[in-house]
C-alpha cells in the first residue's frame, strides 16, 4: 500500500494502480472517454487530466501510476478548463445529430457535454464526411460519429484477437477502418458486436431489422412467431431502468404478446433439443474415439472465428445447429404440421443477445427445403425499441407465460446464456445416459464463473470427463493453441465468442464505461439465469416433457436420420484475409 493525497485528503491505496483507480477508492469521480476497464487505457482523449503536485503538466489519470506521497488535485480551475477545451475540440469534429442518433440518451460524449456544461463549440473542425459502411448483415460503422477513442480497436485486437479494424492514416486524417478501406463484411470480422458494446458514441451499432418484422406482421398471409434466447431475460430490464441482473422472463413474454406476435416461444426449449443432439453426439464420439475433443457450435461468432483462424478444428465442431436455428427448423416442420400451416407462410423472428446471429440466420447451410430456418434476428436493444415505440409500460406489465408447445424448458436450457452453461447442460444429460441413472447432483460448478479459461475433470460413473470452457475469442485462441501443440488434452470444449458468454453479447443493453468500472455485467446477468435454473421443476434437458413428446412424435432418435436432416449442419473453411 502507498500513502497519497487526493484533493487534500489522505488515502492508502494499493501500489501500482493508476490515479483513476485510486480516485475510485476515494469515491472521487474523474471523467473519461477513451478509457474502458480491462480493455483500453491509453490516455488519448485527455478528459481525465489531473494536476500532480510538483509536476510541470497535467497528467492523464487513466495511465499515471500512484506512488508514495503523491498529491493529486482533480478539480482545480485549470484542470476543469483543460478538460473542457479537450472536449470542445472532440465535439468540433463530431457529427452532432444527437436527436436522430441511435445512442441519444445513452451516449458517453453527450453525458460529458452535459456534466461539463458545454454550451458552445468555439472551434471549427474538419468535419470530413465519411461513407457509412452498412454492407455487413450485423454491424454498421459510421465514422462521422467516431471520436477516435480506439476502444473498438482494443476490444477487437486485444480481447477478441480478430484485429479487423485499426487506426489508419495520420494526424487530422486519422480514421478507424479496415485494411485497404474494405467494408467490414469483406474482412474476417466474426460479427460478435463487442466493438459496439465498447463504443461510447453512435459510431458502431447493429444493423436493424425491425422494419422487416413490422412488414411481416402486417402481411395477413404470414404467421409470425417469435422466440427469445435465455440471456435476453437477464438484461432487457436495463433498457427500462431496472437494476442490472433483474430477471424479466414474465414481462418479456407479456411484452411480446402485447406487440402482437402470433406465437411467443422460449428458445430454452430448443436449447434442450440442442443438448439431446449434442449430448448424444458427445457420447457417440467418446465411444468411437473420433473427432475429439468435441467443441460446441452454439456461438456463431466462435464458429466463424474457427472457419477463419482454426479450420483444422472444423471436424471437431459439433454438427448440431445452434438452439434458435434448431427452433426455426422445428417451427417450419413439426409446428407447421401440427398447426396445418404451409411452412412458407411461417415467419420466424429470433430475439437474441447477439449480433452474430444476424449473420448466422443468413447462412445457406441453415435451411431446409429452400427455406431459411430463421427469417430475421433482432437484438435485445432492437426489441426494447419496439416495446418503447408501442408505448408498452414494460416495468408494470403483469407477468405472462410463453405459449405452448414451446413454452416449457428445463433449467439446463436457461443456463445456455452464461459461459459454461452449455457444458453444464450437456454433462447433466450425458451423465444420466452414461451411468443409466437419474443423478441427483446437477450443479457442475467447476465450469461456472467468468474466468477466461476453465478446466475440470468431471467424474461420470467410472470415467473422468476432461473438459475446458473458454469465453472471449482471445481465450479461445490460447486454449486451441495449447490443444494444437499437445500441451493440453480434453474430450469436450465449450467456446463462447463473447466474454462471459451470451449474457454479455454484442446485442445486449449498452452500459457506460463508468458503470463497468464498478459492476461486472457478466456476473450480475449470469446470476439471474442460475437463479431461474434453480427454481425450475425440471433441470435436465432430457427430462423436459415437451422435448420427449417431440422426439416420440416427430424427430425419432437423437442424432438419427430425421434429426440430422433437420437439426444438424456443417461448416467451411474461410480465408483469413
């Protein structure tokens, strides 16, 4: 510990931390823009300037280390003036169309302007007009709003290790872009959307498909059904002012019914089907000793990353489709048959925490009889906008249930949204099948938690299953390199593209860097899913009565002929550049 002074008061803080971190200990607020905890600390925006006693110039608090006897002033007239001038310079070159910006009301630059009482922009910037890159099915880039904070670059390069965007040119011509000024769609971008979550302004956002959904709902020939991923219920409440981690399952179902969908279903049901297929596939591979380790394929960002970066592992991927794609296939076959509806007239909308699902839904591999399994994907944020536009009082809605036959799920299906959840769900089923018993212990806590890489040996009868879980593509890269080199050996691996899993997906509600300093979104949202799992009467996928009925009536055996026809797919190697 070291002794320091902040604004004349004495504090003891850990040695080696920054002035910004020390100020948090002292409950002293220092404004930031380019800083993002655990992602970006480069001191480029100069909004976190502080005065150091004895120093010749103001210092950026996010990169300046504390030391014994350091005296810091955070609110002198000179500091306030320097910060404001820097903010005015940033604003001078910013497209200030705030009222029509997707981040209006949730923009860190807008908030800084308010708190620093910026009433005029005395400087005139270059205001270069850039073409908007909207070719990607998932992500839109608008450099007219970019503030060059480099948070998106850092998360893409250092956290995800995808590295498809970077700072280009120099000086006043500096711009964030892709090599050779390519569109994002022409790169090895995996569509994870972590760049969107990192962006403090409206320079990056998801490509909206809301209007397509409205058009389908207005078409009297269309039977429009909606399904909701488990992670959505753990986060959507944030869009309506509820505390982070509030579980909103009932209000979510109620709001979708208010919007007028013809069927409101829970993707968790399909997650249970995924476990039936993936769990059976795991058992088959263990018995045959082929294509091990088996690696989960639920995360489309991870799958595309594998196609670009690790094509040698494509045979290791589970051939099972992701839950919402399985659901789409079943809605346009089993459900269509039961309802007597032509599959061509069923329009499937997926509400997902993930921008990569937008790309996934367009894959030619994810179709049957010429029909895409899923017609359109909306993010959690897009759904929130629809609810607000319809003037639905989300907070005060009475809870509702999802519609049958796809409204029943197990707790195993619910935890898919957290890192380690797919692994735990699969083991719950595989353990019962391999031992021939219904085991009482269903909580495999060794695979839970937000650590980047988790390893465990799970005892199942007479065997020990060697497993690993990675969340975030940088961690996935580390893990697979170890497997490639022979340093590590596993039988089952779960990989999620987003840090923390789907609860922290690129389509989830965006929280400011200030909030992220104090609250771990991943943990708080995951808690909601584990709480729901614990309260479920059925906690194993293979014990879900709806799933049993579907297999008995329609699908047949897991991994059987019809199952493979409807519920399995394949992937392909893609160029890195």
